[in-house]
């Protein structure tokens, strides 16, 4: 068993689930070095300094690590410089949860190269780079040259080939041990939207579809649950008022209540503009929900090809697909027999074993570990 330092500046939401899940399921000794999941911009800008201090304390307590696994919200080049006196020389893996280069901006936001360039410096500094999906990996490498083209001199393009060669796809593990598989969904069907309440998840389109179908008289109830990161999610609040008694659950739920809700969900929907993996969707599908998902982002990768035609809808057709599903739910439910089992491949039990195997290979290559 080797010692792995896992460094996560934003230990909340999916980042916390990743850090805690791997620490729990790995065969290695995983020491999580983290900050709370708030003030993400400050975590990105200043976290390398305070995480270096926390790393020094971890070295004093546990000893030097055999390998370091670092979140993409760390400026890895800065962190490595600040830890050089006490860290030793372990191999370093960068985990790309997301990147700011491909993040869709709301009308109130302006593009800024600060964070994408920090991601790029981290990629260069790492010994290996893990992306949570092939879609994420491909979209990063496709968008990166345009960022590098903006340099006034001393271009970095010559580093691209070597950087690409050290990248891998390593999915996020999902805690599915407590997620039930629903044998018989509720009547009327419960439609679940369980994503973060933010612009990139396209709540406007989801709410418009639900309200439109309710006004048509479609038979369904709805759960609007997820982390609210906005002061005024107006379109969601307005939809709640219009959907009225159809709303079975609303807001962020404790884990026990959320898992119970997963067991009741008949349909899971998304219209996300931005999804590099999709933990919430995986959870719902593993519980047996019928997918109504866009045919882009990471979703074609999550869903086995045999279900693509029925699970994934073309652009702009969320309301049409959801209407079809609700009009004959029993038939649509039968179309996805076996999908819940397939989604169990993302369980931490399986994914942690893949992480451990990759880590063991790196430790052998760099002569580290016990």
C-alpha cells in the first residue's frame, strides 16, 4: 500500500464526492488535503499557497507521499514550487474535473484567460493528466490552440504533443452502494431534474418544457432538486409556482432523502449546455430512471450505444421527447431494460480499482511506493 496525497481546494459538491469516494475505496492510503467548497475563484487564485501550507503539515504527520493526485482547480505549477522543499519528488497526476476554457458564459459574464492558462500550466507541470470523460479530453485539446495563439511571443505550441501524450480518460466514481433500483415507478411518473441550478445546466429550457407539458395536461409529478448556487433562480421559482401540486420535491436534499427520491424517479431529464461527466444523471439512471438527455456533451459516452436513439434527443427537442415518454411511459420504461445495471460500471468499487491500477503503473515507472 502506497501513500497518495489528494489535493482538492474546493471540497464541495462533485469535487468532495470525488475526493471522499476515492479515499474510501482505494487500496492505498489516501490523505485528502482540502479547503471548503466555497469562493471558487479565490480557491483557484490563492489555494496553491494555503494548500502548500496544509501539505507541509500532512508531510509532518504522515510522511512524504508516494504520489500526488491534484484537482484541476489547483494552479499546480505554483503549488509544486511552494512545496519543493518538503514534498520529495513523487509523480503528480492532474485530475481535470472541468476546465474554464470550455465553460459556457452567461450574458453577464466576460471571457477571461486567467483560469484557462492556469489549467494549461498545470497540464504542463503534471506527469499524467486524467480527464473525467473523452468528451472533456477532446474538447480541451480542440479549444486549447486558440488560447495559445493569443500569446504575444514565446509560444507554447511545441509543448502540445507531449502534453497530449500524457493524458488519459479516467471517469469519476459514483457512490451507488445506497442507490436502489426502482422495480415499479410511481403513477403518475415522477420526472426528476437533479442538476446544479446554474446557467450552464440550461434550467430555462427544462422549466419551459415542464410547464408546457403541464399546461397540455400531461400526467406527471416533478422533483426539482440540486445545489442552488444563485441568489435568485427566478425561472425555477416561477416554474415551481406554475407546476404547483405537481412538485413533489424542491431544493437541495440531504443524502438520505435524495437517495429515497432516486428510487421513486421515473424519468431523468437534462438540457445542459455544459456537462463534462454527469454524476447526477448516472445516479438516476442507476436507480432505473428513463433518460431524456441531449445528444451531446458527455451523455453519448455515458449511455451505451444500443440506447442512443431512445435515450438522446436532438437539439431543441426536449419537450417533444418528454411528451412521447410520458404519453406511453410503460413502453418507454421497457425500452431501457438493463440500463440501470450498465450504469453500475461507474460505481466507486469499479472506478477506484482502475485508479489504483493506473497509480501502481506510475509508481513502478517512477520507482516510488512500497
